[in-house]
C-alpha cells in the first residue's frame, strides 16, 4: 500500500517536472492549480493537445450522486487558453464545467473535448455552447453527475459529435 502511494507520488512529481518544461511542445500536461495560476505560456499557438488534471483523481474516484463530488474542482478557464488557436484536443480530468466561458469557446479548431458536468447544470445551455465548435468530433463526459436522459440530450443536440462516457466507476 505504501509502496503504491510512493510510486504514484513519483509519477506525479515526474509529470509536474515534465509540464514545467513544456513551453515549446505541441502537447501540454499540467495540473489544474498550475493551469489557472499561469498567466501565459510561450508559443500557445503551437499547442495542439492539453491534458489538465485534478491532482486528487490520481487516487480517489469520483463520487456519484452529489452536487459536486468531493474530489472534483469546478473549473475556471485562464484567459491564455483562447490563444491556443491550433488546439485540437482538450482533456480536463476530474474537472467540472457547468458553463463554457468565452475563453474556451474561442477554440475554433477543437476536435476532442473531455470534461465532467456537475449535478443541476443547465444542460441545454452547455449543448448550445458546444454547438459553436464546428470541428468537434468527440465529447467525453466521463464522471459527470448527470443521468442517462441528460446524456441523451447531448447525443440529440450534437448529432455530428460522438458523445461518450468512459467512466471507470459506474
């Protein structure tokens, strides 16, 4: 048990060191606290894939049936994200969005998007915001705290998008 946690901690530290030196890369892996505290990244126009994670999801699964899972974080979008004009894939793991702000809707080349939706969100508004992404092909709503009827609304409202829920714990 302790050995497994030490291994996870080592992996986590490796990821953090890797993310800190990625200014010229096309892929960016970063934890959420650094994601929102950073004012700008150099060469944001070169970034094609961003993987943002909530540190606690490395250990704890999302808890279903609550308004906001204890380990989930309601996401704020940094202003610099809108400058990632070539961003094609945006993965937010363990992060919850109930409203897409103007910074994220400026990502016109986005093809794959992953985030979670908290309970009692305005699903229709989220769908109308997602419809603005003309190139969106895959929407992963894993670990969302929504029911099957709400998930079906995404499939109906976004017919050109493959909507998936790859939650590990169901």
